[in-house]
C-alpha cells in the first residue's frame, strides 16, 4: 500500500502555500522554515494515508480515491532530510492531540511503506505543555518549538 495520492515534493525553499494547512499553523510553519529549511531537500504537504477503500461499487477509480482521501489521515508536512523522513504535525499550542497525530501518522506511514527511509515523528509548535513534552520524549516523538513572531 502507499499514500492515497503520490506525495508532491516541493523544494525546501518553497514558501507561501501549504496545502490544507490552517492559517495559524502556517504561521508556525513559516517560522520553522526560516530556522530549519536548509536541513531538508524537499517537503510534501497534505500527504493522505489510509482511509476507507470502497469495494463492490461500479464507480470510477478517481471517485474511489476521492472517497478514500476524504476518509484518510492527512499529514501536515513531510520533510525529506537525506534518508530520514520527518512526519510533521504543526500546531501553535501542541497538546495530546498533536502527539497522537505525529505518532499515528508515522505508524500508518510505516505500515503502508509510504517512505523509503527512517521515519521521524515530529511536532512543530510555538508551545507545548510540559506534561505533553514529557510524553513526547517517552514516545520518541521529536518536538521542535519555534519562537512566536
């Protein structure tokens, strides 16, 4: 299995439109890119995984994929850093849901063999509550806190 649609890789220098990323998340992401983009070769946005695959229906493949996409998991961003693939959830204030997203997306990516390298579950945020930060450390989820601009 793979991603629902093949990831569309853009250069790490790309700025301005991050497919389906919320405005406040985009502001956090921009700050991350200012600080760390030079570490990466490329990024893919809105990478869709899993989802429900309907069967027994006489509909076109594009409609089947559309349904699967609408029910699938969507990774905010994936950063390619050599053989490492950062599976990134972006939130201004990261809580347990951000940790769950990063972990879930990484595990499903591994199960579906979406990326040919080591997966690095990551949360990019302005702030993370100390208890959540501790949990992320216990689960080997990388947390990158960027300053509020």
